[in-house]
């Protein structure tokens, strides 16, 4: 086992990791955060994001695909 396998997954991730996860720039992430579009947590001056919240945010914005053909 490696050290990374022993560490639990992050509950919250920072701005850089969240932007990388979403495939967007940190600047666009800040814009979405400031507009209240992205769920986030403020701890002191830090702004953090839950990977589960980011995945749910993506799911709510999906369009197209097989589900849209049934309508």
C-alpha cells in the first residue's frame, strides 16, 4: 500500500482542484461562485468545494442524450 492509498478522499477541495475537476479556469470558477451558481463553503478566507456537490451541479446541467429523445 502507498501513502496515498492510506489517506481518505478529500471532503473539500480548493479552488485550483475544483477548477481542474470541472475543466474550467479558476477565473470562471470564481465568477460562478460569486454569482451563487456553484455550491461552496467558506472557512475563514478560504473557499472550498465538495466534489459531490460539483458532480451534482454537473448532473443538473446536462442536456441531450437518450433521455431527451423520450420527451
